[in-house]
C-alpha cells in the first residue's frame, strides 16, 4: 500500500489548538527573555529567548502544515 493511498489519521482539533496555545506562550516567554536580557546586558538570556522563539515558531508551522 502506497503512503498516498493510506487513510489519514487526524488529531482532534483540541490537540492542535493546545499546540498553538503552547507555541504562543513560548513565543511570549521568549520575547520577554530577550527584553529582560537586553535590559540586564545578558547575552545568554537573549540567546535563550531567541532560540525559544524560533523553536516555537517552527513547532507552530510544522503543526499547521501537518494538519492540512
């Protein structure tokens, strides 16, 4: 059986919604970390914030693409 012929299993909408909520919260925490790191002149905290924001965006995009 070809992977294109296989029936798709879909997550319930609640699962996708929860993923988006967690991604938005992670972006908010990441932005706060970047701002706090900038105020405190802490490059490590800024880097962690940027990594958190990029990771959350990647998870949100992956979830959106897989839900189609």
